[in-house]
C-alpha cells in the first residue's frame, strides 16, 4: 500500500521573465510506514513539491499535468475547503523553524487542545492526550510544561513540541521540511532518533526533506534525489547511497566531506550552475555540468529502471 | 606541520581572554561570561579551527580577537604587538593584516554596492593610492575564479557561492597575514562548499596565510584544519592536532560531538554517545566541571571541583578524567 | 543571473512605466506636469504682470482676456495663479529638501551614535512633534514676522521629527547587520560607514514618504498665506488669492475658485503620484497610511 503516489507532476510559475518550469515529470511513491527522504540543493524544487502536495502553491503557480494521489484521493482535483480539512488531520507538517507552527501568545496545552477540535473528545480527554504526547516527545515534566508558553522552551524542545503537535491527530503522512537544520549536531541526532521512534509507534509515513546527506542516510528508508525541478534518481537509501546511478547523485555524494575518509585539502565540487528554468535546455537537465555527457544527452532522457525499484533519469544509468 | 604550544613564531597569541556581557534591567544587572578565559596561538600558514555548538562563544571569541568586541581581561597579541589595548585609530593598520569573513555570504556584502566597489573597498578605506582600482578588481576577481564582468553586479544578483567568493576576494585584497572566517560554508550547498574551502586553502598556500576557521561542521574541520579547539560554554575543553583529536577524542564532550555527526552511509552502525539534558544557560553555569550535567562519565568530583588543564603531548584537555582512545560511556543514561 | 547589463540599462524606465500603468499614477503625473509647467512658463503663458494694479478692471469675471477674471485691485488672476504656483512649488521643494537633509543627518546620528544621544534626540523630536502646527506657525511669526522663511521653518520643524525617526529606526537595524560589522572590521571610519553603507539603504522609503508630504507642505504655505502669516502682499500666493476671494465670495466667486482650484489640483496630483510610488516600490509602507 502506498500512502502518497505522485505521478508525472508538472508545476509551472508565471514570472516576469516568462514561464518557469519548477517541476518536470516528478514521480515517486511514499509507501505505508516508510520514511522517504528528499535530498537536493537550493533550487531543486523541494519547497515547490511540498507546496504542491499541500495545495499551497503561490498565486502565480499552477499544476499543469500529473497527479498527486493521497490515500486514494486525487489532491490536484480537491476543493480548497476539502484540502484544508486534510491538512493538519491526515497530512501534517513540521518546518525548519518551529515557531512557524507555534503561536507565541497561547500556551502549549491550549494549542494542543485546539488541534483536536475535530476529535470529539472531552476537554479533559484532550488534555490527557496532550500530556501523553508531550511525554512521548520527551519533554521533561509534561504536566507542567503543558501550561507554559513557547518562548519558555529551548530551540530543541520547541521543535519537539512542534513534532508532538504534528503527530497529535495521528496523520497518515508527516511532511518534515528540514526540521533539524537549525539544530546543533547533538540535538539533531536526538531529534532524528525521536522521529524514528514516533513514526514506528504511530505507524505513519514520513516525507523528510533535507540537504544533509548524513541525516537522510541515517533516517530514511527510501531516497528521492532532486535536481533543478526533476527527480533524477530514486530508490532505497542503500541503493542510492551505495550504488548511485545518476551522475548528479554520484557527484553530490562525492562532495560531502564526510564521504572522504582520507583527509584531503582538495575537496570535490560540481562546477557550473543549475540552468535557468525559464529557458530550460533541450536535453538532460544535468548535461551542462555532467562530465559523462554524450551527444544523446541533448535529448530528454527517460526514467531508466536499473533494478529492484531504483530508477535514474539518465541514458547511461545502466552503464554507470 | 604543527608547531605546538610555545611555538616562538606564533602570529596570533591569545592569553586567558574573557568577554563579559551585561544583561538585565538597571535594577537587576548581571554580568555573564561569554568567553571564560581562553588561550591559544596560531602559527603562520596554519589553519586553526574553533568548533562548538550555538552559544558556545566561538563567534564572540573571533570578534574579540578582531577587536569588534570589547574584552574584559586577558591579552591578544598579533604579529608581536598587543592589540587588545589599541583604540579604533591605532587598530586600523592591524586591520590590513588581519581580515575577517562573516557568516552570511550575501548579507555581509553591502547591498547597494557593486562587486567591483566591494572588493576594492579595503584600498579606499586604507587610502592605498598607488594602485589602479580597475586592475585590482580584475586581479582579485580572477584570483577567486569569478569572471571580470561580475564587477558590475550587485550582491542580490549573486548565488551564495559567488557571494562567498567576493567575500574572500575582499578579505585578501590587501595581502593580510591572517584571515578569521566565521562559518565560511554556512548557507552553501554541499557541491559549492568544497569550492570555497579549496579556494581558501589555495590562497593560504599561495600567500602563506594563517587562518582561523569557526564552524560547527566537524567534517569540514577534519579536512581543512591543522589544529582545533572545542568550545563549550565559553571555554576550550580540548585543544590539539585535528587528526589526533578525530582519532581519539580525550574530552567526553569532544567524543560526544564526534559521535553525533550523522554520516552519509546507511550501513554505518551508530555507536552514539547520547548527551542527556540540554546545554545549561550561561546565567547558571554548573559548579565544578561545567560539562558534568551532561557527561556520561561524570563522577562526584566533577560536580564540585573545576578541572585543571591536563596536557598530553600537544593536547590540552579540561577534564578530571580524560578518555582513553576508544572509551565507551560506563552505561548510557536515559537518552535525551 | 542573465543579461545583467541590458537589465541595468532599462532599469530607470521601469518605475516610470509602472507608475503610468496605474490610472491614478498617470493622472497624478499629468496634474503635476500641468502645475509645474504652468509655474515654469508663467511669463510666456500670461500677457499680464501678476502685480499690475488696474483699478478700471476690478472684479471682472472670467473672459478670453482674463482667463480667470480679475481681483479687487484689477490684477489678472490667471497670471497671479501661475506666479503663485512658482512660490508654492519652490517653497514645497526647498522646504522638503531642507527637511530631508536635516532629517537624514539627525536620524543617522541618533541611530548610529551613543545611546544617550539617541534618547536625547528622540525626546527632542517628540516635543517638537507634540506642538500643533498652527501654534508653531503663530509662535514663529510672532518672533520673525510673516515671511516665506517662516513658512519654510514651520515646514522643516513639522517634517524633520518624522523623517529623522524613520532614518533612525532603520539605521538602528542596520547598525548590527553583517555588512556594517564587516566594514568596521576592515577599518572603515564612522563617516564612511554612514555615507556608503547605511545611507544608501535607508533613504529610499523616506524619499517616497517625502513625495507624499509635498501636498501637505503646499497646504501649509497656502494656509499660512491665507492667514496672512506667510507671503507678504502683493507677492502672489494661492493662499493669499483664496483669502482675497473669501471676503467677496458671494459676488465674485471666481477669485476664491482661482485660488482654491490650483491648491486642490496640485495636492491631488502629488498625493496620487506619491501613493502610486509607494505602492509600486514599497507596499510595506501602506500600513502607515
């Protein structure tokens, strides 16, 4: 069973300089009870993808083609009120800055009560659940923490409270957008382990967006590699990290200083820049920076299945 | 190449530096120690890394060394001269020799100035008249690998990596002897951060620069720094050769930091030292060893007596019970 | 990221096109051009001297000879309105420019200087601001006598506290920004930091606000001249013409109209222009109303 199936999704923004192809033929799945990581650098379309799923594209953006299937429902055809009902109940989100999710003038407990407005529980039951949830995310002394305000917590605790609130309604899908990026390393690993635990207990799926390869490797079951609005490679974390097939994935992994076991003063890089998506080049999106480019790369590459679920958008995927 | 402590030719020598901040209202004024007595030296051509989590005082320390932050005691000696006692005017010539790069690649560039004016501003500030500014612009841009026509761009027209290159060009414009780089890879993509680090390293080799790099990214430190210091609550808990520290961290905090670094390898077995509890507030420094509240190895002595500095070869460790190589915590307390 | 040079060349045209695209902006520009053009070409557009008294032609209604009629001394009102426009616009521009310069300098000092100086200056700004404009005008005229100088001083005193506060607030915000710290670490002097790093980043919104204040300045000049506190007779001023017409508004309404209409049109023109400028460049300022 898959919770979320995205098929050939295309998103375009109309800008002053012309139409910008923000996502081109994006396809991947989030299976039940799995953590899928999306990795990519700035300009790869991660945020557009999330906004498209949540029905929150900016006014100048439009979905022109493809489908987003969530629990059997086609989200691209869903009305705004229905989409709103879905958000926060069946699909919830955690962002880099926890204060985006927390209202500074309401106590944590009050906010957790508000989230449960559709649960039909009595106030006492709601509060008991809130306290349980805070305990679950390891907030010390949850009975008292419940009555406190967001600013009284440290950054790491605020993020854990945001996670508690996101998981309160036991959603089918949690979208976590760089939730650990603003945290220090010691808090980052603690938050990752917490997410992993909670996901198993609640049994939801997670779509985890990060630019941090180490975090993705540690947390995720599957990985989707994005570059300039396209999914260039996807597969299980082991497949992508151990035997990457798309030249961009290969180079990206090489660039991480953590992958360089030998101490070196000459770190690998990917020279060049992502193409202007208002004037998308004809062929492969990575061709202008690719060191394996051949003549055939001037044509759009197909998604090549290289074995057991691993797919790379590169004509050389099998040879690599 | 590591001339250790007492290397006679240190370009920067910091002794027992303290920085205090005044906080609170008039009625409840309190001083907090942002940097609580730190000593280190940097040799010519050497890269020294300051590592620590947010709030550890590493940026404050860098600013204090650069004279942007008043110090409350201790000394800073640069190229043989005390510079912490200098006023703004006497500090000016020092600023030609020691330049600083700030965290935000775009935000540290004045938004209404063109790249050409930005990279040559040091010449104008220091009244260097005998140069052709246009030629200097071309020279500096090519030095950092940017096309000459970038001189006409404004900072908002640059990507993070390009803006960082402009920052580097400006920092080396007047041939300094030392650069302090505060999080030089912050805000950069992985594929670009290598470019910047390689560039800095290349310039270091070509110009014989000494460098102080402040970062929280341990993987970066491993590749670029000769020596490193780990900061916790405004103090150095461990100082020494980078390679050696990575091989065998002797301070429990260093060990925890190193083990907390997520690695991009799905098959890696994680043998983590989890730190319970959160970082204490600077307003309520724990007694004894300030790390004892989170230390898995803490013993009763640790909560009462501040540790003396233990020296092991080139290593300095602020711990009562420095770790032996490969030590594991006695028993994992309830993980954080 | 692309074609940066050609973008630069078109840069100056863009705002104009954007203003003209807004109906109110286009109307504003048209009105401003009409008034400024009339004032600048006053000598060519009117055959009559503005101050020439001609008792025979008193209280004549609008006609082909006297487009707006004549006043109680037989002076041609069209000519007086055009020449009055010169006074109104030059006072407005001069007083606004003076307010801007003083406001920027004081704002930079308050924002960048030591805390005690900032507090002192804020106290000063607030005390000036708390004075009603009319009282301020009366007090100054009592001290110096009615004159254009009095008008300019009143305008400057009314404008400067607000301008300085805006500059101060932004300067305070930029004072700790990374690019200012970077300039300090390079050894830049305070004057250099203020001139090259802070000022270019803080004056934009102020210029827009000042353009919206021009109608207020014109109204102050007209108002003071109407009350006899501004321009001294016989110098033509819209406020003075309005006052002349006011006494005989029942019998000769065209005099009051000749004085009032340009005030209304100019005020509207600059207001439309200023508001469009604001909307086009800095929508955030809308809140200030």
